[in-house]
C-alpha cells in the first residue's frame, strides 16, 4: 500500500470533482434565460453593451474556458450586481466573510465531535436504561428539528425573552455572540454523531473480538473504551465529510437568522440576485472545502483502521 | 442390535436406582414410525413479516411514533373537512388574529347568532360585497325555505341576517350601525324576497356558526390552522413522492449495477461516486433558481397533458422532484447494489441462473424481493429527509410559493414577524419537527424489525 | 501426579488407555454437575443445556462432541461466565479447583477468566481486534491479571509465547496487525494469548473448524504439544470426531442439551454404547474402510429446542426407538469402567439379563 501514491490519486480525483462542480455550476447558471443585466428599464443596446463588457456574448464553452484560465491565476472575475465591479476574490476573502464563516463552522464542528462522541458512547454503555432512552429522544429530536426552527426558537428564548445572549451577531465581537450561532449550527451534526457512535458501538460490542476481550478477563470499561470505541470511530470518521457539507448548508440558514455577514448569507443573496461570478466563486470555494474534507477523511480512515487496503476501496 | 457387545458392567448412577420391574415388556417394544414422528412437535413457524411485525410492536417508541404520525395524517388529510376555512381564502377583517381570537366583526356575528338570527352572511368576513344585476339574482336557503332577492345598491361592510321569526325574515345591518352596548343594530334595512330564484342566480353560503381560528390568522387574514393542515399535506406528499422517485431510480440503478457486475458495475459506480462527491445542497440551490424560468414557460404553454398536470403542482415542487431525481438516488443505489452483490453469491440465485432464468427474471423474482426490507427502511428514512430539504428550500424562499403552502414556506412567511407573532412560526415548526421526528423513529423501528442482522 | 512425571511418562509413548487410566487418578479440576442453561426468547424458553454433568481432572483433555445446536458452546460460555442475554444459568453447580464458579462476583469472574481458565474460539479471523497489534492484545491479557509486570517484561513474555506457538520472527511479528497474519497464524496468536497467563484449563471452542485441513492438523499438533508441555487441562469442543480421536483422552457426546455418552476415546470409538454415537461413527469416513463402503447418515434433523420431545431427545431419529423412549428421558447408565451412556436399550438389556438369570 503506497500511501503517497494513494494520496496523489485521491487528490487527482478531488480536482476532477471540483472541475465537474465548476462545469455544472457554470452551465446551469448560464441556462437561466435572460441576461443578468435585464431590468425593466434597460434597452437591448445597453444589455448588449454590458454583455460584451463582461464577455457574456461569446459562446458558452469559450466563456467557461476563459473562466478556468483566469481561475488558475486566482482571478474569479468581478461581481456583476451585488457589489458591481468588485473582484470576487476580494468579496470572498477580503471582506472578512470567509474568516467569519470558517470560525463559526470550525467551532460548530468541534462542538459536534467533542460532545457527540461521548454522548454516543454513554448511550451504548447504558443501552436500554433510562439515560440511554432520554438521550435517544433528545438526539432524535435534534436531528428532526430543522436548523431554522432551532435558530429562531433560541433567538426568541435566549435573545428576547431571557435576554441572556445578543440577538444580532453582526460582528461576533464578544464570546456571547458566538454561543447561539455555533450551538444551533452544531446541534444537528452533534446528534447525528451521537446516534452514529451509539449504533456503531453496539455493533462493535457484538463482535467476536469483544468476546475475546471478555474472555481475557478485562474490565468492562477497558473492553468498551479500548476495544469497542476505536472500531466504532471508523464510521464516525467517514461521516465527517457529509458533516462538513451539512454545516455549510446549515450556515446558509443560521447566518441569515442571526444576521451574520458571512459567506452563507452572501451566497443566498447572490443566488437570488443572479450574480454569476459570485455564485461561481462561492460554489467553488464551498465545494473545495467539502472535497478537501473528504480527502482528509479518507486518509484519516486509513490511519485509524489498519485493515483498509485503500487501493481497493470503493469496489 | 448392531455392533460388538462387550459390556459386562451395567449399573445406573447411584441416585437413579431403577426398579426394573416397573417397566413392562411392551415398554421396550419397537415404537412405530408415526409415534416417533409425533414426538417432534412442529411449533408454529413464524414468517419473516410476522416476526418483523412482532419486533416492531415490541418497540414502544416506534409504535408511539407511528400512532402520532397517523394522527398527523388524519389532521392534515381529513382535518380540512371539519373546519370552515380554506387555506387560500383571505378573510377580510380577520387579519393578524392570535390563536382562538375573534375579530370585532366575528364577535358581532357571534352575538347576532346567539340572539335572534338563524343564519348570517357577513360581507366583511367573506370576500367581496353583494351587488345586484337583476331581480332575484341572489338566493339563500334557510331550512326548507328559499329566499331569492336582489339589492339595488351594493351592500358593503354589512351583514345579511336571516331570522324566520321576524318580518321581513331577511334584512341587513351596516357594520357602522352596530351598537356594541345594546348588542344590536341601530338601524336595519329589510330586503324584499321571493321564493323563486331567477335563472342563473347565485347562492349565498350562510354561516350558522363562527369557527374559531384555532391557530390564529396571518397578516392576509388566512386561517393558520387551515394553512397548517394544507402545508403538512403538501410537505408529506412532497416527501413521499420524492422518496418514491429516489426508490425507483436508486433501486433500478443499484440492482442493475450489482447484477451486471464487472466493467458495467465499475463504470456505473464511478458515476455514483462522482455524483456523491458533488456538494448537493449547493447544486440544489442553483437548480431551484435555474429550473424556475424554463419550467414556468413550459407550464404556461400548457400544450401537453403532462405539463398541465405538473403545473397544478407549481414550479417549486416540480423542481424539487427534479433535483431529487438527479442527485439523491445515489445513496439508495449504493445500498441496493451492496445487497444485490451479497445475494448474487447465494445458492438460490445461482440455481435460478443455472436453470436458465433470464437476468430480468432473476432481478424481479429473486433479488428485489430479498432487498425489500432494505428498500422499505431506506424509503421510510428518505421521506423525512425530503421533507427536511423542501422546508429548507422553502425557508430560503426557493421552494413552494404562495398561495400554495408547505410547512417550510409557512415558517418562512412567519420569520419576518416572528418577534411579534411567535405562534405563526411555532405551529408549523412544531408540526414539521413532529413529522420528521416520527418518521425517523418509525424508520429506525423498521430497521430494527426488518434487518435480520440486528435480530436479537 | 505432577507435571514432570506426566511429561516423563508421555515420553515413554503411553497408549491412550494408559494415559486415560493415569489421568483418572488426578485431582478433579472442574466439576460440572447438572448444569442447566435456558435462553428466554420471545418465542419461548430454549433449554440449550438441560442438565449435563462431567468432571475434568488435571492434565485431562476432554472432547465435547455434538452437532451444531447441541448446546456444547453454550455450556462452555456458561463456565467462563461469558453467557450473553437472554441466556441464563437456571440450575446446576460448577466447581473449579474447589471453588463454586457460579457464586463468583463479577470481579472474581474477571480474575478467573484468562487467568485460571481461558478460551479460544472458532473464527480466528474475527476474534482478534483488527485495530490493535498482536503484541498489544497479548500484553494486555498478561497485564490485566498481573499489574506488577512492566511493559518491557510483558513484551518479552509475549514474544516468548509467540515463539512457543511456532510463530517465526516473533520479535517483528509482535508489532503487526491481525490482518497481516494468515488464518492459521492468527489461531496460533489466539492460543498464545490464551496461554500467556498459564491457565490450568483451556476451553477450545471449535478452534480448527474455520481453518484449512492442513492448517487444522498443524494447530492440533501444536495444541497437543503445548498440552504435554504445560500440563493444562483442555476442553475441546468440536463436531469433528477425527479431531477428537487425535487429541482427547475422554469424550462427552452431547445431543440437544443432554449428555448421550461419556467415556475414554477408546470406549467411544471402539465400543460405542449409545445409538447416537454409533450413528455419528457410521457417518464418518474412515481410511481403513474397504472400498465402496457407504457412509450411513443419521436420518432426520436435530430437534427444535423450543419444543423438545418429552422422552429421549434422540428418539425421533433413533432406529431403535422404543415405546418407553417416547415418554421418559433415559437414565445415565454406567456401562464400563469410565463409560456411561444414557439409553433405554441398556435398561432393556439389564432387564433381559436379570430375567434371564431368574429363568435360569
């Protein structure tokens, strides 16, 4: 098993995926009839002029080629509508949007993992007892409640009724401002991780090697945490890829509700405003995050589970 | 007796001293075959489905969830028959009411009905006003009587009262003449009626009661209970339809890929891998925007029956279906392929192949029936996730659009005024969470019941 | 008799009968008396083990033979305290070295497991934890019973054990993961793990069933050697009579949770008393058999333990089934020095003998 070779191959696939996402996004956006410059007042001449200015009059495939060429140079074009003339890379990275969203997203990811796994282990340990049942209802509820419901309820309860936490999290200057967005964002993935950990712990517990460990005379605690948990973590690790995607999705809603000027909020606006280059840039950026996470997960998988012969995976 | 006999010592264990005489000679005669057979009591064999059902029943959480979900189904599909409001009608003068609140007009109507009136028609509750074109072009039915009438002037912001005890039996009072203290009109105008309505006359639906706005109303005066029932119905239908789309595409793709194996399987699975690695929500958002215009154009043209049928669903819902058909079947396809690969190795499938059954027949007769447990579980879990996605899109303003409502769009409508009218968000949100929660719990219960690997 | 004496005598190549006779005089190590294990399932109570008794002497190798579902593994798990829900011991007594095993507390049971008695299982592919190295798992077994031992010492001991079970390059192999071992190697590692605390009793639950035939022979040879070297007692659970003949001193034949016959290897193979044992032997191929001789299977299928027959469990499949077999369970009859069998045929014979004497 050649780790380096595998990593390189996986990276090539990741780049291919990103290219595919870029192509899909590009052609989908251009499938929208009408020009983004079409307003009620604009004349056909004005539209043609604007189209020519941004190269929108050329054939699609040429436009896509140009876009990729510029992308390689780090140029993602300029915003057409929302901040007309500002370069997309500046909007994404220069205005603190990306950093802000990353901060919240990473914190949520940490919270989800740090709380989710122990909760799942606890449930498996006490399976069938009251603590397991209570936690199971809570985690299932956490999965069932849509993010926007949780976010608005928290906002109402802690922000308005109790007044403990700030309602608007615009700049996220204080610690308190982080609490609600991060927790609401983390809730769903946290409950999913807990549930996954519980299931896979229970699965591990029924394995033959657990019987061996018991036959050795090990303490229940050792059997559970040393022998069962490490095996149970494998499916949890594979979930980290979808988890990242989930957190990004959640961010679209959560940022809107808490009025956080982050990437998610801006992305939704750009879609509603049909600001092509911004949509393109943001989609690619978010897709890149997910793809990178998947890459990391696949490699981490290999480290945790020595059995995986990675070159044969997927068959 | 066969075998060499070399036993010299015969004695039973000390605690089992036997009195040999208690056994008669016939005890040691050969037993008949049917006697031997009767020793083996065949206990009732339990079929897979009976066993699954028993296991499902023994899980109180899942059973409870199933009951709650059935109640929600009754609420959203049968409930509308029992309330007087429709989801799209805007009741004037009844805007922004809280749960169980009545507007002044409704209060007035209630008082009228309590006092003397048999039935009323309040123009300010219903849409529009009464105006006349010809003599006798309105009629009302009250008991066995039919009253036909016409009014010269438009009756606006007034209430038509039918009271068989008074003379004339039909009159109207203007809202501005209502006296809150005496609970009566200062002045009423009688309406002349005949018993025969003219041809083409319109019937007025009288109200004999004022149905409470259990969940209140929105800012357009639409009844929230009716909208919640309707929204839940739309959400559930979307969820089920999307899950069925995923089921059909995923199961077909997965079973073909698994069954074909080899190069075909390899290529098909690489396609799945690629779709799997695409960040779905980003693409879904784009698709929602992109599909809107062409779909609308197609629907507006309305040339073929398909487009006409789909246009009743609306652009938002159809594009949700399309995105599901494009992106969400891959998970199902992977699971079914895995199952098929596992089954394919089993003897009964090989036997069918050896006997010359065609691949199509093997898939249909042997593979799919054995995957059915997985199919049910996955479909059941797909429904809440489809409802979830729909509500997410609708919340962002991309899914279902007014006057149609889904639970997501109801939440979205309520978000701006949330701080003033929290219940408008609360009711649909609770309903949405309940649906997703119960379906997830039922799905989990089904998985425990149907998956033989988890048999305890 | 002490270990050395045993070794010396074994060097003299005793016959099986001599060995059995010597072992019989050893101290009793494990005494199972009327053990009953029931599984409380939704469908009803399954009496997996319905009152079995046997004794294991020190240095003894006993085979427990039976078809699948005869309760032979369940009985072993009960002794080790590894019985899982919904199984429960509902009766009987298990005494090990004079101590009542069933009265042990949880921590005493843990101390017993792996230390005084250990167990190896059928499938070596799944019985080792895939995410830890072989060395980790070996050292863990040692260190959980002996807290004083240092890591370095434990490692040394682990390497010794691996060498003992015939793994080459043990000092390198110790850091490998189970998936880097072949099936036979893994079973060797399992044996090393089971023996690392020098237990007095090893329970081997079909240790060769999942292995290739050539590997099976190697593992059997290894276990035989190790038994001679360490002097531990072994309970060898198998459905393979050939394996029993190879390694065991005594044999217990089980069917549907009952003991059918007990005796020395010679008794069981050359002098089987019970129709079931005879049926088993007839269904087993033998190299010495003349060409063209047919194997005779036992007709029918094992009984359903949810609804066992009222009389003899083997009755429905027995060619000699008599009227009494239908309603009454047969008593255990001593038919030779160490040879017992539970069958009404013996009673019939006793009756005939006694009445014969009377008529004489």
